[in-house]
């Protein structure tokens, strides 16, 4: 996979310290927490990424 690029700024209002890195390939998209890059990476089929983001946007926010 290509080198991750930072998807900053985050969608968290008023918090510029959060960042999710995203790496694209023709068939997959990988995302990870930029503050914990050694932890788990979520890999989705490319065609599933947009519906995944829409589901996150429409879900209630948890503290």
C-alpha cells in the first residue's frame, strides 16, 4: 500500500489534535490513528469506504 496521508483536519469540532491517516490502493483503503500507528489498521474494500463514512456521519456521537 502507498504511504499513508493525513486526513486532517478531523471532523471533531474544535479539536485540531486528532488525525486519521489514510492509505489508498486501487482495491483497498486503510485507515489508522496517527497517534498510535503501531496499533490496528482498518482495511476496507475501496467500494465500501464511502458507505462506511456515511454510516459514521449518521451514527450518534459517543463521549
